């Protein structure tokens, strides 16, 4: 049984575009001798369509596209893909999340997703009615069972928790016998999430002694990045094929072969090889530290490129401060869009050091991006002259005025050049509210908004090593962080050292550890309580912050659902 996994970027909401792409890829696979093509979950409409699913016109358009695709492929090979389908009964949510087989001109639902997800960025119970069970179909003498990615997550033998009451779709669809298991996914990037998914599939393959294939999306939507990494496992649980990272690829496999190895895979012409190597041993996919940084870089680049271009822009604008966050953001933007499409703006104030100016100029010269200089001294003086007397002395109001003047300049330039403003805030700053609302928090997307400050240091150092030279000037990485909004200001005037702060935040945000149970060797209970207090107090700022490029399973935005007003 020769199968081609159609790992590609399927645009959310672009049903006709996706239909044409699926038609082209399936015909290409047929010419290469494939017996079956498989595309990811919700391939026909693109991943995460959200409230588009509440409109019946969107569901009807998806169904019409399936009919057109089935008719066009009537004399070609079958195509298994994901699509929303109208709920046939007038009870419950409007749709099912389905695996659909197009074969000989017919459209046939094989599986309705059983285990829906409301975790992280997903809100499937808002849109989908759960299916009763996964399904299977017969093709060329093979019995092929089909599940969705979340349907693999309820086997009590694989998890250190009791299963939910919804049953185990994998066990149920394999109970009647099957020769292979197919899993359609729409799994966004997070380093430990992709390891977990691969380990689950490997364990299922080994437990049931059945070849298992998984197909995923690549590309990004709304800052959610899909890594590709479609994979194949032999009945032993060994990974035998792995799709490209963050790139489109048609992965051609033969599950009849003992090693089920991939061959004749096709990737876009001129696409770069994977920047990270992933080794599979037994039932685990292992990511080394250098791989983690490479994957993080790729996720930021892909997420930024899609956010800018899919919103109708070609150029990006960045406020360059001479600090590390804006430097790394500029490096990501150059990789995502090309140096010719990135413009930096340096806006010195009376408190801006000569080193910041020198480093900003060197950074942009190294990256080959244009740098404009717009001093704000006169604007600040005029602003202060117009303010009531009580705002005249130095203090937080004066600091915030500087940030908001800069935001006005950046937005004016963005309007002038029809460029998208990229926000440079990191996750540590967003967590504790160390940023000015309508000032340095301005921007359409926070490129580093899911990367803690310690991670920014790590990634910048990795980037320089990867480039073989200090494109980000080394002293930007080495200098002590400062907002430079007053004389001799340092971030540590307001915050604990980032090495300490980030440990507290990661324990509370990522690991969901209660405040009283957080242990950080260099932080006492008073400091931990103060940090958690800052996190809670900044909720109203995050509610108005730019969306982030997602790198974790607990990024700010839809994956972080805290009340704005809470104790």
C-alpha cells in the first residue's frame, strides 16, 4: 500500500485555494504510483477557522468543495482528508470535525472526531459535536483505521491519569481488526508537544503491532505555527519516516515494506534542509538543546512571515532601541521577509546612551536593513510644556510619555510605508506588565511574546553561532538590560534578575504550580508572591496586547484565559 502524506500549508478560510492545492498534489502523487493520498485535519478549510464554523455558508462551501474535488478525482486515486461537516441532527453544535474519503466521485465520512479539545488555543466544543466513534475503510485489500490527533490521547496505559468517560477511540476502531492506523492532525508547534505526539503514536504502533502514519499541517495562522513533521511508525514502534520541519512536503511511503521508509518525497524547489536533526529511538523522538533552539527560530520565522503576508503586507517596521529584544526581532524579520522589506527606526531621547546608538547602527548594517533616526527630544519637551504642572517632575508619567511618543512615530511611519509594526516585547515583560500600554506594547504581533527574556539571550547567542559571526553585536547581548527612560535605569530597578524571574514565571504559567509550592533557590516566598502579584495586576494590559507567535502550550492570548479583574 503506497501512501502519500500531503503535508502542506492550507490557508484558513481559503476553501477554493485549498481545493486546488489538494487536487494538484493528489494528481502528482498518482503519477508517482501512490494508491492513496492523506491530507491533515481540516485541510479543506484550513486549521483553526474558529467562528467561521458558526456560519452555515462556510460549512456548505466546505461540503461543495469536497464534492468538486471528488468529481475532479473520480478517475484518480482516493484522497482522505479532514473537513468540517454539518451536524445532521438539529441538536448540539453545528458541525462535526470529520475525516472524509473521496473515492470514485463519492464523498464518504469515515470518522467524526470523538475527543474534542478545549485546551490551549483550541475551543472545539464551541463548534463541534463529538463523534460517537472513530472509523475505518477498506482499500486494495487493506483495512485502514482513521482517527484525529486528539483521539489518541485517552489510552490509560499511555498516560499517568485516569481516562475520560469518552472512551478510547483508537482501541475501539482497532477492535474490529485493521492493517494500519491513520491519524490526521492539526497540531501546533511547541517543543514538548511534538515530542509527546510522536511518543503517543510510537507507543500505539508498538502496542497494537500496527503500522501508524500521522499527517500534519505546516505554516501558521494568527501566530499559531504548525511544524509539519508528519511521521510514520512501523509495527515495532520505530519511527521510519519524518516529514520536513515547517516546510511543505509530499511524503511518499509504502506501508507494505518492512521498514516503511519514505522515498520520492517532494519539497518545494530550493527549500532548505531541516535546520534541526531529530533522532528516533524505539518509541521516542528526542530533541537536543541545539535542536530546540533551531526549532524555536524556525517557528518564529515562519510565524512572522505568515502573519505579515497573510494580512496583506509585504514590509515590516521595528523600533530599534539598541537593546536585545529589538535586535532579535529584527533578525527574525529579516529571515522571514528579506532585508529589503524590513525598516528599523531609532528614536533617541535625552536618556539614550551613545552605546545604544552605535549598537543600533551596527546591528542594522550587519543585517542589511534600513535604519531611520527620529530623535524625540523636541517632541518630549513640547509634550511636557503642554502638560499640567503635576506631571512635570521626572517619574513614571514622564517615562510612559516617551514610550507613547515613539509609538505614535512608529504608527505614522507604518501608515506612510504600508508596513506592519512588529512588537518587540518578550514574555517576561508581558507577564509582569513591564511595558507601556499604547507605547512600547504597540504593534500588530509580538514576535518574541512567547519567549522569556532568558530565552531571548539563548536564541540570540545561538543565532550568532549559526551565522558564524556576531550579526547581533555581542555587546548588545552582554549589556545589562535597560529601558533607558531615565538616568542610569536598569530593568533590575523594577524586577528581579531575569534568571530568577523567569524560573518563577515558568513554574506558575507553564507548569501550573501553585504559588505556595514554587521553589526557586534564590527567591524567598516574599519575592515569589510579589512576582505572582505583578502577573495578576498586568492582566488588563495583556488583554489589549498584540497576539504572540506561539512557542509553548501556555502562551498569552487564547491559551491564557484568566479574568482581567481577579484576586
